[in-house]
């Protein structure tokens, strides 16, 4: 079962990476930076605001530069900026709807697989967990490691949508998790929410080790973690952003 899950995770995140073209390095809600753009800006000014473009090409007398920006509850969106090829001044910009739809179709396939795997790993009907509900724990490391984890993934075939997951790792050994997903062709039409709670334990150090989640139904799942201080945590290769102190009700 564990080997199968690892294979599925590899498939899912390889697909996501290929579909987003390296968008895992794009800041959350970076599409808000578009409000800073004005026609007539120089190419260098746009790069200063948005960072380096994903691609550039010259078509006739126009320089077309592609940026991938993240928009909450939509995903990673390709935007084409049109510049005067000679003066490098910004003329216009717009979302590339065609490429966005193609990427979303790939993400939907990956998201569907990921949903099935997560349901299993988080106490679904199949499987019996991969760890014991009891075991060793480093309480000092737990207090240091306590944090709120956040993950967003965009998906939808010909629609917009996505899923959002938050995990609160509390220093007293409790955890809570919550998620929401929705899909719509023109605004949010359907949405679903999910959540769980339980206990967690940890062995290792601040950079790498193992975390075990014991869910409310008694099933326990073990994950290998790595942590980039001030940036993100991976759980068996799934990347979560660090989102400040955990919400622990106190």
C-alpha cells in the first residue's frame, strides 16, 4: 500500500509541476501585483514588480512575455504581457484563457488522484493505517516545530476551482485539519468542506524526521518530513507553506 501511495504521489506532483511550468515558486495571490501595472511601463519595471517571466518571444514588432501568477481559489494563471519590441514599453496584458484551460485539465486529473490517495491516508474506508497509534515522541522538538501548514492546489476541467488545506500542529500534541474545495464555470457554484482532529508525534530534528498523525477514527499515518526554515514543510513530498502560529484555541 505504501509503495502504491508513493507512486501515486510522484504521478500527482510531477503532473502538477509540469502543468504549472514551475509555478511552485510563485508567491500566493501574486496576481494582485497586476494592479501595479500601467501601459507605458518599461520591461524592466514590469520585471521588478512581477519577477522574471517564464518565456519571451518576439512576434513581428511585439515582444510577448509570459508570467504565471497565482490567484486564490483559481490557481496558477498564465498572463501574456505585450511590449513594443523596440522601445520595450508595455502595451497591454491579459490572461491566456486557452493555455489556462489546458493546464486546468491536467490539474484536474492530478487532483482527482490526489483526492483518492488523501482520503485513504486520512482514514478512508480502504487501508488500516501505516503506523502504530502509540510510539516515541520528542516533546521539545514538538514545541519548536508547532506551526500552521497551508496548501492550495488549483483544478477544474474547463472551469475554475481548487482546494485549500490547513493543518494546525499544536505544541500540546493535538492537531486539527480543515479543507475546502469548489468548482464553477462562472463563480463558485459548488463547494465542500472537510476537517479532522487528533494527536501527532514527532521524531528527528527541525530539518528532517518523521511525523505520525493519529486521526479521530484511531488510524495512524506516518510521514517523512523535511523543513526549509521560514519557507515550507514537505510531508512525503507534498509541499505545505508555513503560515504562522497554529490556531489551537488559546
